[in-house]
C-alpha cells in the first residue's frame, strides 16, 4: 500500500517540494530530473520489485522446497537448482492460483533463465539492477527526442526518460499486486486441501483484529499511545 501511494504521489505531484528548494545541483545539459517526486517513483519501483523476491522466499518456505537462500528469486524458485527445468512436484500441481503465480513469474527476466513472456522483462530487470546496484539517470520525458543517445544500460548506470520510468514503475506495481493476490489464493487452496486430507486433525483458529490508526504513527518519544 505504501509503495502504491508513493508512486501515486510521484506521478501526480507537480509542485516543487520544500525539500528540493535551495538544494545545490548542477545542470549536466542532458535534462536531468532530481526531485522528491522522482525519488518517490524510484522508491516505489524498488519496493514493488523486492516484494516479488519476498513472495519467492515465502513459496520456498511454505512448500518446503529447500532452495539455497541467497539464490532465490521470483523467477527461479520454481526450478531445479541451477537448471532451467521445473521442479517435479510442481508438474501437474492441482493448485490453479499457484500455477498462475508461476506463469506471472515468467513476466520477469533472470540471467540464468532467459526465457520470458514479457517483452519488456529485460528492461524491467535492468532498471531494477541500476536502482539497487548502480545508478539510474532520469531525464525529462519531453526531451527524449532531442537526446544524443538512446537509453542504455551500458557503463555505470542505466539512462531512462521520466515517462518511461513512470510507465515501468506502474507495470511492476501491477505485477507485485497480482503476485500477492495469487499467493494468498494459492495458500488458501493448499490449506483447504490439507484439511480434507486430515479430517481428524484439530486445527486452531485465530481471530483477526483491526489495527488502530493511532498505532500506525511514529511516536518520537517511544511512549505508549494508550496512557
């Protein structure tokens, strides 16, 4: 939810934020964009993409796949370790939301598993890689026709115009949202199947309570909000 709101703010805010005032920056003559709004779009992209790897970790844990932890990602969690072949247990697996989650993973790119159904999968990967490990240079969208070179992932960073970054951030947000929905549905299917297989097993239930809005705020003094 926070990532979605960050993206909304980054896309809709046309005013100069007070944190951007009097910040000393230099014009590199390639129409660079440096503002809080742009950083919100960048941050939303990073959070959404990282959610997909968190989904992969939960799939590994819940289905007890035994994957190597530091190699898990949303693209390879379904595969035999080090090979582009589906795990045997997922072949003809009777869980349709989980199958949907698997096919959603094919929208992304992985250096070892290059096959993808998403035409922009490599681009999404390059943007994420630049955000996490290198440098993402954002230019004003209107200036793209006047750029001396096309956006490139070569060198120390990835060069992209603001319109394209916003479009790709929205796409990643939608993929992450679909992944969370399908994961919840897949676990629900699995839990119902396990309950049918063990009808005599007592399964405890837990009530869910809404979180009071007062507890969502940061308390700088570290004191109780209930005093």
